[in-house]
């Protein structure tokens, strides 16, 4: 079961609706952010709300007075403690801001917003033990600085791709990010990942990088060439619900012989050990 807060009330998601006039339906105008709830406490709530607000501003969606972000923040905190919150408050929250019904010269003055609480996608223990596969594509994420609802390009690339978890964007031969996650490659004693500005600023990504730096890892922020994948010592993803997940194959390329590496396993343990530092108080 999942619940949604919309128009000031909590309802089962199947009872919620938007007007067909909303531009999120008619033109795909909308932004969102997703975050993890652990035991009724939101993880990195402030950082996620800052990213949501930034996405809305760049997209031209009016959040200037701050009321929508304040309402969503309150809803996340309140909803996470409700008795009907999925899985006893260990779930995923997705907060959406739509374009509303009108556009004025590329600006959307009257947005709507709603928040969904749902069960976290199931990542089986075997995925952390054996790693996952990605499907490379020459496409790139549209408007990478905005966490837009528009996932169509990436989803189309995944069609018929078998057992892959997600597509990996590789525009112009450069590895950037996946459909739903930040991508990391380890080579020559360094953790390599695309810089913020070329990719969406992942909240989990930033936390993992902070933990890695403090722990003594060398970080190189650049977009690696696709040709470097076959030379990688290991690779992994980060996201709110995957945390730190090893990657063992990209298309036909096996990473390090198709086995997860020690860096991803270490960072996953480090991440879990430090969860409390970023839980909402």
C-alpha cells in the first residue's frame, strides 16, 4: 500500500487524481525528488528539499515564496510517522511539483504539489554480493541540472535490454550517470565520477564522496571515456534506495572480470555506519 498527501489530506494513492489540464500531463512539466525514510526519519531532508527547490526554479516553476517547499518538508516529517506509512516508516518518499494549468512565457505561476509515500524498491542481497548490469546508451539526460519527471529517453533505451538494472548515459563517448543513479568508476587508485554540472547533483553521491574523502580515498571528478570502462578496477552506483551498489557489467563489457570490488563494499558499510548523521532530527 502507498499513501499520498494532496490538497491537504492523506489518501490511498489510487484515490488521488490531478486535473487533465495540468501541464505535468499535457506537456510533461514537473519536477520531483525522492528520499529514503529510515524508522520514520527522513535521510538528508534539507539537501533533498534544496535540490527540489533548485529544480523548480530552473524549470520556471514558481516556488518563490517558499510555501510549497515548507509544506512538502512538513508533509514528509508528518507522513513518515503516520500509522499508515508503508513498511512501518522504512520507505521511499517522492515529492512532486507540477506545472499547474497555465504557462506565461515559459514560467509556470500556479503549480500543484503532492507527496507519495511508498515501499522502497526491493534490492535483494544478491545484488550487493554479485553486482548489477547497465545498458549503455549514446543519449544523455535532458536538462541534467533539473530532476525532471521526464525519464522517457532513458526508459526507451532500457526496452528489451534483458537483466540490466538501468541505462547508463554516455553522450559523445563520455560516461555521465544512469537513469536513476550516480555512477562511479575506480581506476589507478582513484574514484572517478562525473562532476556536478555535467550530471544531476546526487544527494547520496555527495554524502558518499564526503565519506570517501575523509576515509582517505582520492577522488577525481571528470566524465571518463567509455573506452576506460574495460580498464576499470570496479564500478558502482549510488542513490537513495540503492545506497552503494556494485556494477559488474556495462553492455558487453565486464568490469574487473564481472566481480564486485572492495571499494563499493567498504563504502556501503561506511554509509550505513554513518546514516544517523544525516537523519532528520
